[in-house]
C-alpha cells in the first residue's frame, strides 16, 4: 500500500477509535451545535433589519452609550464624550457631571471587554483608509457581533454543570439552547446588540461554572484567582452582578469546613485582589467622570431599596420576566425541584436569582424602559437553564430507554417526555417569532395589555395560542390574588400594575421628564382603574355613594390631590369622606355647586394607592387631579 494510503488509513482508524468514545462524541456534538447556532445568529445579525428597514448590526438606543466608551478610552485616552456625542447625538439628552464632562450613565465594562475585537477592527479600518474616530462601519459591526459570540458561548456552561452535577448531558445541552431561544437573551444577542446584557450573560455563567467546579477539588490560591477573575469581570460587565458574591460565600464556607489552615485566608485574599483588579476600571471610570469611585450615575433616588417592586419584575405585563418568557417560569419550578438533586448548587442559584429580583425591583424603572421582556435578568440565564435541565432530564431518559429497549410499559413515560420537550420547543419558537417582529407600536412596552394578547396577535396560529395560554397560566397566582384583594376581574392586574398616573420616568434622566400635573375627567380614567362610577346623562355619578380609584404611582415626595364633586340636593344630601390608602384625608359637605375636595399626602405607595370616596348617593364626579409638590 502506498505511504499516503497507509497514512490515511491510520488517520481514519484514529478517528474511528475517537468517535467510539462517548465523551468524544458528546464534545463534537456540542461543538457542532454551538457552531450551528453561532452561524445562524451571525447570519440573522448581519442580514436583519428593524421595523424601519435599518440594519440591526449597528449601535442604537442604549448601545451608542456603551460603544462610545471604546473610542474615548482607546483613541482619545479620556472620558470626555463631547466628540462621541456629536456622532451619536446623545439622544437621551444627558447633561453634565460634577466634573463638568458630558454624562454617560452606561458603564465602560462592555467597551473594555470588547478591546480584543475593537482594537484589531480599528487597525483594519485605518489600514483600509476608513474614518479613524472609532465609528467606522467595520468597527461597529465587529463589536456588535461580539454580542452574538458571547451569548452563544454562554451555552457551554449550563451544559458542563448539568453534566457534572445532574449526570444529564443531553438535558443540559437542550435546556441551554431552549432558554437561550425562549427569553430575552437571543433578542439582545441578535436583534438589539451592543448592550451590556450579553457580557453579563457570559461572565455570570462562567462564574457559576468555575465556582461549581471548585467543589471537586481543594481550592488553592490559583482556584481563588480564577474565581476572583470571573467575579470581577462579571461586575465589570454590569455592576449589579456584585450580588453573585453569594456563590463565593458558599465556597468560603466549604473551605472552612475542609480545613482551618491560615492559608485559606491567604487564598481568599488572592481572589479578592484579582476581583478588585478586574473590576477596577469601572470604579476608575466613575472617579474620572463623576468625581467618585462609587456612584449611582442616574442620580440619588434611582434605587428604591425601601420599596423594591419584586413581584412586578417577575409577573407584570410591563416586561415581567415570566409572562413574556413563559419557559422561564417552567424553569423556575425546576430550580426549586433541583434542591433535591443538588442541594448546594440549587440553593446558591435560588438565592442568587432572588438577589437579582430584589435589585431589579429596586431600580426606578423596574420594567427596564423599552426593554424586550425581563432583560435585566441576563445574569440568571445559567440558573434557569439548569432549572429546565432538571425537568427535561427525566423526559429525555424516558425517551432514551424506550429507544434502547422498546417495551410497552415504557411507552406512556416516553410520550409524556416527548410532549414536554415539544411544549418547550413551542415556547422557544413563539419567543423567536415574537422577537423577530418586536417593536414599540406592536408590543405595548408601557404595559396595560396582557402578554397573552400580544402572543395571539403577533405569533401565528396554534403556536401563538399555546404560548398565550402558558403566559396566562404563569401569572394566574398573582392575578387571582390581585382580583381577590381589590374585588376586580382576573385581568385587572395586567391592566393596572405598571401603568402609572403622572408618568414614570426618573427626574432629570430622560429627555422626556415626568409630568408634574395629571388632570383627568372621570371618563378619561381607564375603566379598570375606577369602580362605582356610572355614566348617566353625560355626567359621571356615584349611584351607590361609594367609589374607588386605583392610583398607580411611581414617584416620591408629596402630591396634592383634588376631586371635583357636586350634588343636586346640595348640603342636605350629606357629608363626603375621602380615604387614601385606608386613611381619612379629607371631609367636606355636599353642595349644589362644584366643590374641590383637596388634600396633600406623602403616603405614596410604590404601585397601587387606593382612593375611596364615601358620599351621598348620586353624587356627581367631574375631575380628578394630581399635582406634585416639593
């Protein structure tokens, strides 16, 4: 046989022996899966257009603020965004910081982490004779593609953890792909790239994998340096990921359980130093731009730690995580079920997800502005993927057993397993369809419309109807509680929660400031927000003598409220008593003429404030006015 023939034969023999190994086959399967997803996502990014037929592979909305850090740091070597805003137009109209520089509330982390892509792309742009200010088309597309690369790369981590702790490689891979496709991760990878979310998704998943793997060996200084790097880079990507330090507390407690050696503290110190070095650019940038190493750049009061809207960020029609990504709600059940399979892993994940719920709820705009679903839960991707893996593992096992050894008794379990996987695929498919057609006009980012209606309207045929049913099911507990508490119908929660009187933007942050006066006739108040008012002969009356208005607010300080009332019998009709959040705030006597019943209050619940009016039957109600006061 010719030498080339023998060489080819030997290579084929080695390949055959390698493929005969189960672990090798799985590695190639994972690589092929990730390569296919990366290829499809890249194609979607570079060929996709938005609802105005503009390419999506460009920075827009929040992305120009993240991207602007790269040219100013690497090319201008400063934190002055004056020339960058001449290019991006600073469409949020940010003002100036205490250091008299143009403000930028979006952190430098993504731009710093994009250096391995931005700097070579800039060199190519210069070599090709394109613009040298960092805003060439090639540079921008390269950095936008990084959102795809990091999001797809994050899929490897839940697969690894599921293989290690659940013994479920197949379930881990399937769950990683489905959670990627069934929520906001895919949207911010492909449809709206350039945000911090892909970076947070990747580095949080890396941290969880590195942390979980450290329980299989003695932690050395090198191990803690690895953990510190993963944690520090996660914080650099998004500072709110500091709550993932919960994992490191578990690791430190495990170290103490294993040994009392003083060397443990030295190892922790190594990890802390590495974490601080990795996260330091964020604090140094804040210092240079805002004059302080730590600052909430949006301004004082942006974080409402006194009243986190934790339930709203999970269930509200206004970008609540579960109704807009129903498969995440299913995966949340798996997170709880996982406590029985791997108690340490899933206890830490449940606590970490809970911490993100509190942080996201504490933010002034807990709905994330014009977000696609619960985008601020980016770092919890790995947790929900593992939760879904717990639920899919028995389904895949039942199918595999029937395939390997057919038996009539195994058929029912396999059918149930196949149905569960098909349902998960359907929810992922519905999200992909919705994400591809999302825009503010066709999806009410201001809330007030049940997500089930959007799924039915935007996603065709049975796929949309199925996703609508599951979306409605995920919110049933909170809707039922709200209906019982306020004596409303089952859809009142979706229509009221997150839809605010007096606007809801943060003062001084957006180009559209919050309204300071909200004056409406009773008829202009949406029907869901009022109870006890009846339209009679072109005027609104309170026939029973008792009425309610659900005043949803997202503001602090003092408001002055005024009701305009009258009655045909005048003072003979009886007194008027007004309650605000179960406290009497005003009393008045009825009158033939219109009277203004006014009161001031600082008792402002974040969310629903209940206004109750006790008055003579058939009182005429004209207007309801709210005015903000200092």
